[in-house]
C-alpha cells in the first residue's frame, strides 16, 4: 500500500489488511498519518513527535485506538482546501458601491472588510447581501 489514502482507509475499514502490512511500510506513512490525526487529536499527535519514538508503533497505536471508535475513515480527516474557498469567493461578487457603503456605515477600512471576507467567507458575503437588501 504505497498510496497514503489506501493505507488510511485500510486502517479504519480493513483492519485485517492493515495487520498484514509490514512495520517498515507503516513507518513510511508515519508523518502524514500523525499529521492527519493531529486534526482530531492535537495533544496526542504532538506527544508522538519525538525523535526517538518508533514511527511504525505510533501508526499501529492510532489504528488500534481509533478503529474501535470508527468503522470507516472519520470525516474530520478530510479538510477543505484553499482552492475550494477561492472558488466560493469568486462565485459571490458584491458590488463596489455596497462594499464602500458598508465600510462607511460601520466605520471600517476597506482592508478590514477584505480581511473579513477572506476569513469569514460565506458568513461575510451573507452579511453583505443582507446589508445590500436593507439599503435598497
């Protein structure tokens, strides 16, 4: 199993197949497995980032511990990418007049508005749409 996602899928849905993998193969995937596990378990993943720890045994620990709780790959392991956020941003244009009026009304700078649009995404666009509806 050279593919990372096949390996992770085997960790959760195919424990018999995972047990057949060699320790060397588990060690190869240690970094990415630990990084993905840090999404759901940051404290535990940080504790495994020691130089003298056996990486294959860490992957075995993750499999044994989490396969009891999850029968398939957990949804929290799949995070949205930056490309998807940029795509959503491009789909929802707000007119310059509305943005300028919003900045004047709430006494914020244009840069603050752009930062809010980048950080909050859909919530900020919805706020601007509501503001646009109120001003018309």
